[in-house]
């Protein structure tokens, strides 16, 4: 009888401990977030990644009633910034701004990365922005096919604005462009610049025959008349440049590139934190003010959840690997 009573008492104690643990976990999940969150931006202030990060952070701060701060960690092809996000505690309080340049394109363009691209926790996509092929206003080229003819005629002297190591969507677009017209990119002259802004300046000054920054980086110079826009690299015309044809309309339908931006976290981020972020990102993208803020720098609000982003990146790695000649 005493053994039976002791067993029953022990069983009740174990159940109490389990229920307490479940209750504490449920309360923890319900409470998140309870303290300031840091979003690491792997690029310098002022660019599209930074603008996206700060816009998203501002609306999340308002939604969650806690500070969401952006910390810029530029340099090194974005690797140091991404690595800082990977090494963060997986508690949802240190996340990082993600996109093609920090995931799929790094995978194919940089050897021996200090992390595995697919180990991160993809949380959600927030928006996309296309590239735009540009020439100086004094350029003799009036359309993209005329530029293509020049590149095929004299590739060794064909100059184009190359952003850093070419691991971003500009490099992606140019590889598509040269592949589509049958020109070996290695025989052309890519002039290295620090980013979209310097690339715009280089082309506007007549120091490169062709550029392909994001629409957000180029639109003010296009509107000012210092650049001529030839084509945007998405399927539909862009709202900021309604008179500029798409690459398909310009005669090169295979050249389709959009920079996507979203939020990711370190490996093994708990599912309940991912769910909180998915819900929050989906909801802020239904706010007309958020959409308007994104449009200010040329971005279209596009939501994808964690699973959808992971599938998107996997597919994009395959496309990029072919362009970089890693697979046939």
C-alpha cells in the first residue's frame, strides 16, 4: 500500500513538473518579443538593403511596441554581416536582412564560405525590386539590342559597371545578358565599383557603356536626364518607369532578375518564433503606408513565408549555378 501511495505521489510530481514546463513554454511563446530586437544589415547605409531593413524595422517596432534596431555590418561581400547573424543566439532577438546577394548568389560565386547557405532559418520575404539597364544620355545606343550588337562586335572593349565581386543581382543580370547574346563575360571589361550609387555615377559620366543597378538606385538620375533607361529586368513594367520596356519587350526575354529582400535568423530558430515573424511580416505588408514606403525606393511588397522562401532560394541557386558555369 505504501509503495502504491509513493508511486502515485511520484507520478503526480512528475506530471506537475511537466505541466509547469509546458505552461512556462506557452507563456514564453505568447510573450515574445519582450525586449529590443536587432536586425543586422550586411551592407552600408543608404542602399536598398538598408532602406528595406529600416522600413521593416520601423513597422515592426510599431506593431510589437518594442524597439527594432538596424545595425549595419558592411564589407567582405556581405559575409561578415551574415556570419554575425548565423552566430547569434537563436532566440529571435538577433536577425539579419537577407536576399539574393547574401544567400543564393554567395553560394555559387564564393568558395569556402564560413557557413552553409541553407542552414540559416529563412523567415519571410518582404519585397522585390528589379534592375534596370542604363546608358549615358549621350550614348548612341537607343535600345538594348543595339547595346547587345556592340558587345558582340567588340567584347574586349565593352565596359560595364560591375558591383564588387559580382555576387549581387547586378552581376546576376549581366551574366544573363551576356549568356543570352552569346558573349563570354570573361572577354568583356567589367569595371568594379562599390555599389549601385557609384555604378550610376560611372555610367552617367560616360566611363562605362552599360550599367544595371536597381531601379531605386537609378530612377532619380533617369528622371533628371543624365541616364537613359533601356529595359527593366522583370516580367512587368515598373511603376516608377512606366515608359521603359521590360527585357522581354526589349528583345531579351531570358534576362529576368529581381532583387528580393527578407528576414532570416540563425540556424535552429524555434518554430514559434518563426511563426511570430511570419505573421508580423504578412500583416505589415497589408498596411498601405508600408507599401507606400517600400515604393519610395522602387520596391514592390511581396510576401513569402519561411517554407516558400527556402524553396525560392533553392531554385535560384540552380539558376545561378548554370550562369556561373558550375553545372550544365
